[in-house]
């Protein structure tokens, strides 16, 4: 009996597994789908199954831009509770939201893998429906997640949709009210700034979310996550060096900045690619009402972009000292 794991050990193991399976789900599912279908086509007479799968993919291609295919039971999986407890994740609001309106929540920073936004908005593990009663969240992400069968279905079951313009237009015009669209505007370009202690955000030239809010006349809500950039370490290569030049070239070609990041392994003091178990808190700020302007001018976009950045800075300044930042620490907008 002395060799049986304790309840605490089992709890820790479940938390690690929950994070591990989500971090590697894309890699595992993509490779499984590719290898299985290659095997069916090359080595068996069951190639029609692959043809049917591709036909279904073509038929279902627009679903991620038409509200997705969420399953409430998947969002309530016990697995996600272990996922959120691993860090742990915490979601806080500063204002109540009325279900009679739609909203665009703009989250910062992106971090490396945006663990907090998945936990808060793609699952019910952090209590989203209790914190924002009557509100339906739609976490929006890159269309590439919907290119592969099974992976796209797994992702959509949690309520995640495409971040494309047509997807946002559909959600804001065909799903009534009480919808919350969650966008992480820094995107993959912000990954290179994701190091412990960083407050640098890629935002200066990001105007798409402003334009979308104005086109539909929906409120923008700034949200800042304290701790997202603390989940991994990253090796920063010498500016101007060979590797750094390659990183910049790669980013210019595919808009993805390749980062040399690392975290912990399956045990607490080991090395690996799991995030560190550090507290992460997302604070959702006050809604900023936007007028409805179908085709806003650049001057109008600049005006409301400045209003948004000011609100975001205020949100950060109001809470930064609670999470280890000094009074003099400021957001750096690039």
C-alpha cells in the first residue's frame, strides 16, 4: 500500500495530462489523419474512405465561418477543470454585460500558445457562464486549425470559430444578441515578445478589430492577462545574427515567428515543452461603445484605435501592482 500514489499525486498527474493532450492534440491528430489516409490509399483497397472524407471536408468547409459546431457537453468535460487547475487560471470581470448586446473582447497578450484564452472561453472550467450569464463566447483563431479532418471537429466542439472577416460578420449578424467574440489581436507576431516580465504588445498597426466593431456598431472590451507570458522561457538570439536573420526572413514569408521556447516536462523540475505551472489571471474590462459606421475613414479608425489603447492602458495600470509589476511599469505598444 505504501507504493500507491496519493490523491495529490493523482490530481497532479491528471492536470499534467490535461495540458499535455491539448498542447499536442494538433500535432497528434494531424499526423494520425495523414498517415492513416496514406496507408488506406497506398496499401489497402479502402481508398474510397479517403475520398469520402475529402468530400465531406469540402462540403463542410464553411462551417467554421458559420458559427462552428459546438457541443456543450465537450465544453463541460472534467478534463478542462484539470487543465485550468494546472496553472491555475482565473477569470475576472470589472463590469456586467447585458445579453441584449453583442461584444468583441480583445485579449492581450497572445503569449506563445494562448493557454488562458482556451481555458476561459473554449471551456466552462473557469466558470464563464456564471461570470457572464446569458453570453455565448466564440473564441476566434486561425483558419489553419480547420484544414484537417478530426482536428477541425475537435476544435469546433469547444465553440472555437475562424477569425476571418466573413466569420465575424456572420456571428454579429446571424446569431442574434448575447454573443461575445474573442480575438487575440497580437497573433503569432507577438510570440517573439513572450518572455517573462514582458509587457510588449503588437497593436500599433492592428486596425481590423476597430473596423469590425465600427461596421457592426458593437462594443469593444479590452482584456489583459497577467501571467500568460510567464508560462515559457525563450532563447533570444543575437540581433542581426544568422539565426535572428532567419527568424525575420521566415516571419516575412509565412507571418509566423519561429521561437526557441521551452518550459517544463512531466515532472516539476524537468525540461520540456509543457508550460510552467504558474498562476494566470485574465481581467475583462469595461465595454467601449462604438458607433455604427459602415465604411469608416482612416481618420475615424485612428481615433477609435487611440481610444481603445487608452482604455487598455488604464486597465493594465489599475491592476498591474497586484500581479508583481511596479507602479512605473507601462505597456509597450509596437
